[in-house]
């Protein structure tokens, strides 16, 4: 999956000393806690590579708020880390 190809660029997030591009991808026809409904999925994509470290989740929520990305009410949260390189 490549959020660059389907997501909408929303801005820059700086967290834990690193810069991330933030993307919004609207998932449609996908399973969610409310059955088959559309929902927003946000991606923070680090601009440089690394092999370890930490992710401060609260920094993401604060940055999304500044970017005016709606988070709504949380029923659950999934934090996933994916690594891929497509020559960027």
C-alpha cells in the first residue's frame, strides 16, 4: 500500500526530532467498528530513514488538531508501523 498514491497531503508534523509528511486517506467499503462505513485514515510518513526509535502518539494527535484533521470519538486505536522504500 502506498499512501502517496491515494492519500491527500495535509502538512508537516515534527515529532521526536524528526519530520513527517501527513496524509489523509478516506477508506470506503472497509470494515470498521461501525460495520461497512467510510472513515478517515491518517498517515505520518517519516522523511528520512531510521532503524529504531520511538513514536510519541500524543504528538500526532496534537499535530492533527493543528492541521484541522478530525479524529472524532475513539472506539479503539491501532498503531501500526510499516517499513517500505520505493526510492523516495
